[in-house]
C-alpha cells in the first residue's frame, strides 16, 4: 500500500513490530480514503486491477497471511540482537519455512488443511465447521502441486515480458515520432508564414515604390506645365505694367517710341497658346482585393491525420491470395481505429509491396486513396509463382499481412461448376430469392477488374463502369436512383458530377461543374428523382440539396444553413424531400420549395438516435426507412416505428448498412457495406434472403435502388461500377 510518503511496508518493517502494526492501521485508513463513497469495487493503486468489495467494506478484506505471520515472528523475538536476523528476507524465510500460518478464524490454531472447493488453507476446526461438507486434504499434500502450477503460470506470464517490453518500446517510439512530427509541422508552419510575411513586406515595398514612381512622373508633367503657366503670367504682368507706366507717365515722344515694340509684344502675348488645360490628372488610388485573400488565409493549411491503426484495419479481395499473370488485380484496404470503428477520412500512410521468394521486389504496386477511409491497391504480376504481399499502415502490418500470394497463368484457371439454385417463395408468392449462407460473399476463383468470361450462374444482368474520369467511368460513386422513364442516375462523388444511363446500361448524359456556388457540385453523395422527373442531389461538402431539371439544368438549392453533411436523399408520397444528415445524425424533411417541415433524430445509440446515418427510402405506406451505419441497423421512422439488425455476419445482421430500397410489396432491400452483400427483409424487418452476387463479388456497396423494370441496381463503390441484378418480387 502506498501513500504520499512512499511505500509503507518497506519503511515500517525495518522499524520493527510497533511501526508495522501502525502501518496496518494507516493502510486501512489509506484504503478507506482512497475508495470513492458508495463504491462497490476497489481498484488496486499499484496494478489497477478491479476487485469487488465485501459487504462490510475494506475492513472485511481477506487478511494477508504473509504479513500477519511476519508480525508473529517479530512478536516472538521483539528484541532480536542480530540485525541481520531482523531483515525482511530472513523474517520471511522464518515464516515460510519454520512455522505454520495461524488461522485467522480460530485463535491459536494453525492452518494444516486445504479445501479444494474454496481453494483456501484452513485449520482443523474449519474442516469441522463451515467446510465440513467440502473435500479437504492435508496442506502438505497439495503444496508441491500448487507450487508447480504457480511456477508454470509464473513462467507463462514471464514469457510475455519481452512482448510487453517490445510493445512499450514501439509505443514510445511512435509517441516520440508524433512529437517530432508535431515539431516539424510547427517549424513548417512558422517557416511558411514567415515566407508569407516576407512576401507581404516585399509586395508592400513594391507597391509603395511603384506609387512613388507614378506620382513622380505625374508631378514632373504638372510642374513643367505649372512653370510654363507661371512664366506666361509673369510676361503678361510685366508687359501690362510697362505699357501702363508708359501711357500714364510717359511723354508723347516716349509713347510713340515704344508703341510699336509694346504693341507687338502685347499682341504676341495675346495670341500665345498657353497650356491652360491640365496635362495630367490626380487619379492615383490603391485598390487591394483582400476578401479572397482573407478567405484563403482563413483556410490556409490543412492538418492531415487519421486514427487508423494496422492491427484492426482489414484488406479484402481475391487478389490478396491469387492473381492471374498479366492481368491487373485490385484489393481494398479498409482502415479502422483502435476500437475497430471505420475510419471515414483518407490520407493514411499505406505502403504495399510484393516480393518474390528471393526477397526482391516483384512488381510496382499502386495505392489509390478513395478519401473515405478505403484504399485501392492494384498490381500486375508478369510471371507465375509464389509471392509475399505486404500491406503496412503507418509502418505496422494490416491484419493478416504479409499474405501468401500465388500467381498462375490464365490458361491454368479451373472451370467453375454451375451453382445449384434453390428458390424460396417470397411473401407475395409470385417468385423467390436465392437463399445463401450468412457469410461474406464468396469470391470467384480469381478476381480482376474485367468481367469473367465464364461467370458462375447468378442474378447479375450487367455491370457498367471502371475507375476513371471519362463518361461511363467513376471515382467513388455513392448514391444511385432510378426514374419512371427508364433512367439510372448515379452520383459520381469524386468526379463531382451526375451521370445518367438507360435501364440497359447505355450512357445518356453527364452534368455538373465542380465548385461551391449554387448549381455546382463539390461532393455529390445522394440522388433521387421526384414525380416531375427533377433530379434531387445531396451535396455533402456544399451542405445543401441541389435540384436539377431532367436535362440537368440547375433550378434551386435547399437546406443551406441547416444541413451539415447530407448523405442520402429521397422523395416521399407528398412530394417532400427527405435528407439524411450524416454529420448531424438526423433526418430533415423539406417541402420542394425548401421550407422545413420537420426533422427528427440525434446522435446516439438509442432507438430514436443515429450514428452516421447514410441512405433513405420511402415505403408504399410513406414510412421513412433509414440505414444507421455505425449502429449497424435499419430504422423505420416518422414517429419511430421499429428497427431491425445488429452487428455481425449472420442472417439479418449488418456490418455498416448503406443503400436501401423498398419494393412494391413493402420488402426492404439493404446494401450491407462491411459484409459486401445485399439482404432482403419483409416489411416488418424479418430476414428473407440474399441477392446472389457470388460470381462478381461486391466490394463496399453504397447506394441501392429499384429500376422501373423491377431490377436491383447497386453502386459498387469498391469496384468503381454499378451493377444490375435480377430481382423477383
């Protein structure tokens, strides 16, 4: 037991019996003060292990027989003449070897027996009392057995010390690196702003110099004009004065003598063209546009960090284990924090390397940051063989890394057997779904970015798209919707545009200009179509909903100033626009003109709360169905009606649900992002079946909708395409 002055035991044992007894009482008081009032548990001040307190509190804690026996030894020889005999170690030896321990319940009795049921030592009276119905054996018979067991446990725990030492060194190293990088960032910030200050001073000096030069040039012109005017004025005044003097005071002879000369002079001055109009102007202003600069300064610099760690982050894709020679393969890395929660931002330091059996790098590996916490890792192997595939996040291996990777020739790929389809009736009785086991979607033999030549028979009708910025290409597609006139509308988030296709996958249009002004798109995430055919777009970064005509002309924006991060959007039976605010964890309902009708929800884990809600759909009963991403559930709202789902991989469980749609029978179709699958539930939330996606597996599906011809269309974000599946209602 420790107090503010140090360790009681060490100090008082050396002082003898009286101080030892005093220390015991002080320790009791220390514990009573240490434990919070009304607490039912005790946290050890040294090791932090929590134990349940006895009903009678600290005083009822089990005695430390080692210490009490030590006290008895000191009582038997309080005036020990040999200092070395009073040392702690020899006292302990005397207690452990020379004498048996006294029973705390029966004075004068020694503990010679052991109760196997209670796992405690006791005296003879105890065996005949409260332990009379228990199996007891002599203490000496079980001593060696328990000593051996304790030694094994001690060895096992001791073997963990090097691991803990290594972990401590690693954490200290990361902590030191964090401090160093903080200091580097501070230095970089200071240097950048000092350079900006120098640039500002230089610009100020240049402006002042230019100002002086312009003013000087203008002044020279004006001074030259002024000099000419002054000189003319002086000539006129002198001529006038001389003439007037001659007329007023000169004799007739003098006037006649100067008349001709003065007449010519006066006439010349009268006709002279003096520069009476200004040769320059006084226009000299300094116009400095600072508003844009101020905005830039306010947003100058971005601090990049994530909470991602390697041991919880996961990599998915057949490309982790298998590859075809000469074909480009991609895998997806999903970053998570220490609590295994998904990280939703990019910029993590992810390094990928593929090495051959000789340890040499086999090929270049490309890492693409999707800016949403996921990363695409692509590579192409040139020769068959065995490889090691390493994925390191901040220098630490991603879970399962390094992976054993095998590359074979395309001609060596075994043919896939046809799946036997087993149909079950849907609630409507008009068809069925394929029922699959509740596991992660099985991959085909070797997953590539190209469509398989001999796909396993399944529900896939077609897929459209690949990674890119051209028409029909995508970069992190998010929301998806379908119109009554046979159009599929896709929110292409990182390309900052909307793309439109026909129901059979033919490209029709693309519109959207990057920017933060009305009519521009910064990060479109959700999309819906109203009864007029207008396209409703949720813009996450612009924090508003944009409304476009069917041909892509901007009409209006709503929700500005209210929305913090709209993700999904839908239109209900009344024409109201329903927006899921992912950042604010609530749902807004607007009239089409932007007037707020109501909102509901808040951040949390209860039935009426959300944790990162994503997409929304409206049932034929006008019920609002919202996917609650971090709560791993789907909630049917208005006034809260019910929810379904829990965290897991089983039937009806989710690992972060995203897209959602409701069919004409009220069945709810949900994209299960973390499990890369699509599940189907009835209108009450009971699990029915899966959409079969096994031939061309999904990777991180986002938005989901039903086309006008009754098929399921899903934004397969991880594969940079959308897919259309047959769906029998």
